[in-house]
C-alpha cells in the first residue's frame, strides 16, 4: 500500500474514489465540496438529494459525474469546537468510512482532501496525523486498497502533512 502527499486540485485527480469534504445535507457548499460539485456536474447533486443527508463522522457514495474518478465518497467531518466533543474520533471515522466504502466497491485508490480543516476550523496540525494514521490503518485492513493520495491545495498545508507523515514514519 502506497501513500502519496501532493499539492494540487483534487478535482483533477485520476483515481477510483475522490473523497469530498461534505456537509451533513450533502448539498454542496464552498471549498472542496463546491469544487467537486462544480467539476462533477449536476448528476452528483441529483444523487446526493436521494441520499437524505449524512451524519457527522460517516460517509455516503455517489457516482463521479464528469470527474476522472469512478465514485465520490462524501465524508462529513466535524466542526472544531476545541477538541473535547469527540472531534478526533469523528474525523478519524470519516477517513475510515471512506476507505471501507471504497474497498466495498472493489476500488483500489482514493484521493483525500484535508477534511474539516477549512471552514469547519479543525486545526490542520491536529487533523493531519489523524488523517494519515487512520487512512493507513483502514487501507492495511482492507482487501484491496493500494493507494491513498492526500491532495492539499496550498504549499503550507502540504508541509504540515509532509511533517506529520515523517513523524508517523510514512513514506511515499
């Protein structure tokens, strides 16, 4: 199993599963969520309407519309409220559920954004080790996941993930 940490636009990744940092209503929004819905086209939103929302810490799947992916897994991360309201566990659950869903679909590769670190305010320095460690553990327990790609939009975010990967002994 390989882990890659790259800077770029998640909507431009050619991958089996693109993970979306979604809101609980699965109705599009800003940041990664808005970008995925815009790039994927209206079919993603039409499928999301049928899913009836999603609980924080969970994820649901749609097809990928016009994206270079087979599926989009919409993972709902927690809003940061200081860390004592289960935020770390809910964030880890997002990454775990995304891998489980992808594995269940027979997929081998996923591209993740940094879930909850934008408008939801989760400190990226705390989120990165959770994202990397949980993703790795879930992939190692899967039947066929061979690639996890963490796609960071900015150079500073990329540096935080690279540092977290080094501290966790993860190399690409």
